[in-house]
């Protein structure tokens, strides 16, 4: 379910879920209180964040591709110590 694109989820909510929950056609109880369940989804603003800049041991940094996938080959995270 989580791999579906937003437009597929939107269509499922508007066309199937509202009817399944009893909001299509509108129930008399909802209408008695003067309420109406709309079929338009709320639009929320969003933005694409820039790639993070991460520094590892001795100033090394992994390569980051266009999908923000990090190649950590040859990157050291910390200095080991004897306990």
C-alpha cells in the first residue's frame, strides 16, 4: 500500500473509501447537522530539500548520486579504540 503513487491513493480515498465509510451518498445523520463531506483532497505545500552534506573521518565524504544514494565504499566512520 505504501508504494502507491499519490494520485492512486487519492483516487482510492475519494472513489472507494468515502463510499465504504458511508459518506457516499451522504447519510442523513451528517446532513441533519448541516455537515458535508467534500470529495476534494487538501493541498499541502511541499518542496524538495537539497542533498545533505556529510563529512566523515579525516574530511572524507561519500559520493552522492541524483537519487541521494550514498556510496560508502572506502569511507571510515570513526577511529577504533582499545577498551
